C-alpha cells in the first residue's frame, strides 16, 4: 500500500515536470482569416508531411514537403475504391502512384523554367501551394472531384517581371491500361492529361491558368466529367456546407478551427458503392467497406448532429448492412463488411462488435429523430442486445474474443470496453423503445439489465492498477491501459478521480496523447479522443480543456496536420476519417453534454470552462430539427438557451447540471 502511494506521488511530480515541456510546444502552421491554415515557409526545412482528401469515387493521399533549397515536392497516391482488384479483399482498391512534376516542363521565353522557391502552403479542405522567383509567381491548387473518379491540380502562373513574357505550357496526355488479370472487371484505364496547354504572351501582372486531370475507369466504359472550374467550385461549396452547419463558437480560435477541419475529414470519406453510400476509414487501405467500430460506433452517432444528408444515409446503410447478418442462432455479426458490401472480414473473431453496433445504432436513431428510421433499426438493436446478454460471463460482464485493437494488445476473455458499450446501448434502447411503443416489459428489462451491468462493471473491472483507483482492462491486467477512459464516456463515474489521474499521469500521457498501454510507445488517437470527451463528461473541465487545447494545437498546427490520426507506429499516423468524428464528439457530447433521451428530446449538460464567458453550437441538428445552443456565464451559474423553429428553451442552471430539452 505504501509502495503504491509512493509510486502515485512520483507520477504526479513527473507529470508536473512533463507538462511544462508539453504545453510549451511550438507550431509550424498558423490560422488564416478565411478559415484555413497556412505554413509560411521559414528556415525549419526540409520538412515533409502527408494528408488525405476524398470524394464519392476517389481518394488521394498527398505526400508533400519543402526541400532544403525551398523547392516543393509532391507525391500522389490515388485510390479508386470502386475499381476492385483481385483478390477482392479489404485492401483491393485500384491504386496509382503518380509523382511527375508537371511544372518543371514549363518553358519561359523558350527556356525550361528555373526552379522557384516555395513561400507558403495552405490547407482548407484543398491544398494551395505558392511558389515564387524574382519574375514569376505560381499558385497550384490540389483537390479531388466531389462526385467523379477524377483528381485535379489547377495552376495559375503570374508574370511579376517588368517585361512581356512568353509562356509555353506543354500539352500532355497519357492513357494506360492495367493488367486485366488483376481487375475484378478486367482492365482499368488511367488517363493523365493537361488541359489548357499552349503558348501564351503575358504582360506584366497578367497570369495564365491550366490544369492537370487524372482519371480512371473500366476499359471500354465512358465517364462524364465536369469542367475543372466547376469541379473546384463543387468542392468549395461542399466544404462551405460542412462549415456552416454544426458551428462551434468558443473564445479559443484553435479549437473552433480544429473542429471545422474535423468535420471535413469525417464527412468526405463516403463512397458511392454498389451497396449504397458507405463511409470508410481511408488511409490507403480501407475503402468501400464498413467496420463495427469506425462506422457503427465512432462516426455513425455523429452525423445526425451535423445534419449531413449523405453522412446520415451512409450511416443508415452501414447499420442495415450489418443487419443482414442477424441470425436465429446468435452467431457473431462480422466485424467488417467489405468490397462494396459483397463480402465480409472477420479475422479477429468477435471483437464485441454487437455491443459496438447496438451502441451506435441506438444513439444514431435517437439523434436522427425519425420514427420510420428508428423502426428500421430496432430489430438490429434488439438482436445485438440479446447477443450481448447471451455472452454474459458468470460475473455478469460481456465475453468476446478480442476488442477493436484485434489482438494487438491483450484483452482477456472479457474487456472493459465491450461491457461499457453494451451498458450504454441498454440505456439508449430503453429511451428508444419507449418512444417506439415497444412493450413496457422489454423497456423495463433493458433498464434492469443496465443497472445490473453497472454494478458488475464496477465489481469485475474496478481495481487499483499501478497505484490508481481505476479499472483493469481485463482479468489479470496489471498495467494501465488507455481504454480505462471508456466508463467516463458512458456516465460511469464511480472511479472518475483515480481514472483521470491515471490517464494524465506520465505512465499513460505522452506528447501525442495516450499511450495504448503504460510503458509502450504505441498510441491510437481514438483512445485519446474518447478520454478527452469522458473527462469533460466527468466534470473535470479545466483539466480536460488544457489537454484538449494542447492536443488540438499539435494536430491542427504542429508537424503532422490538420486532422486527428489513427495510430503510431502502425500506419504512420494516417488520417483515418472516423477519428475526426470522434474529435467533434468531444464537443457535442463532452463540452455541451448532448445526449439524446428520446426521438424528440435530449439531455444538455454544459461544462463551460472558467475562463470563458460564452460558448455555442449553431445550426446543430438534434432530433431532426435544426437549432442553436448557447451557454453564457451568469454570475456563479450559466444561462442555457436552445432555439429552433418550434422551441425556445431558456434556463439558468449550475455549470455541469443536466437539463432535459423537448423539441
């Protein structure tokens, strides 16, 4: 006992020393007045990074950077998810690496253009690169099509000199076909071409624009494409749509901007497959497929708040795809449905997938607020809950083969995450069942099962680990794990103090957020994102905000930007899309404490930080209605207001107090 106390004190002292270094981190990028971020190229070069952008039919991963001579480098990896390759498995998207520098082919006054220096790189859902010399200024804008299987680069070259200048833009066109033996439907035809090439005379101050377009399609089939300026406008309009809905307003401009960027990545990675619109993680590996954690659990419950129709459709499609695998024998639902809905992956066995699906589907149905949609999802929710009930161990917690990390780290025969998700799903199902008019006895059964599970979670997982009064992740676990944060996110707060101390101790907290396991370098952002939400829900607002500000600064403005990432070292910190949905949920469910309690009602539990006088969510969609939520400081209390077309709710409450709002 004395040894544990001493170890805990040592951890606290180390945390104080560590925080001084962590929170003093510097930023490479800065906010721009128009909503983007910019890297003004200074002396900290060379530097390289990577970012993903997506549309209905294509995703592109850009590996870009500035060399020591200030020249720009760009490597493009283009992914066409609906052009399937053999074997048609999880990773069977047609991929092209295209690294040609088309700018280097320009001729100025009859000579090859000399290299220009990069002055700035800007991100705002597209990439804009500014390069300059004493006589020229080049702006290139990079983006995927929103709807077509096409990738674009727009170039605009300006004459900065005092004299007339001849510019030759080479005409370029290349058409290649892939090996027919490697494509599910045979050969795929790739077209790379410049548009707008030719000879131009530029007076001082004049400019010329041209484009690069890369497309792919099944050989022999035609593809309809829009003009490049229209494609660019379509991308800009879509970003504007995301940014004008579910608008976060706080005194912290970095948090506001990180939230706006996360909406882009969470929403863009939706593909028009044979199985309907499907949200997919991306990351060069996971397309035209869905997972019980990424899509059902992480991002599905987010889209109703954004009010993004395609996101809601993709979420509903995901749940209904999983519903295809319900069976009377209660065999496990597959972890992943792949290949545009035509096949499955279940390589990690039962990961607690039924709990993930029940959790996500019930929250989605409640937040979406549509009776017909909820009725469609109810059989799936009911089946998943019954599956979990049948998996209860003698100790009353849920058994599974693994968890969402699929055996990368031990999870025992029953893990904390699965039981907590099942607990939350039981609560949501009782709310939903009441509004759907299911039998009162079933609603009561879910409520009783939730109460029993609450106690069983505490009895079975509650434990002193490394001196902290928190949870063991599984039986026999004696090392702190990041997922001890899960109970906080489902309003199990009996061990909140010890859990929060453990999460932010040097044993778990690193410069990149939570280590998956104490003493290991591996981190997965999803656990950090859950933890920040849970700590806010537990009422530790000041501590949560400080770490949230640090994390947001690092991810938005640091060395690898601008979105939350998947993991490291696995995947090299890919910008998987569902993690950005989890980032947004820190604010909707953590800071504002929004939880649907019915098809037309929700709980609001605001946690206004001490240094803030106001925070708001504008154009948020709740229970199918668009409303504004505002929280303002009023002496020692807070004033909350919810306004929609049909409702105006206003009340003064204590900060952290819950109120139920009916729309």
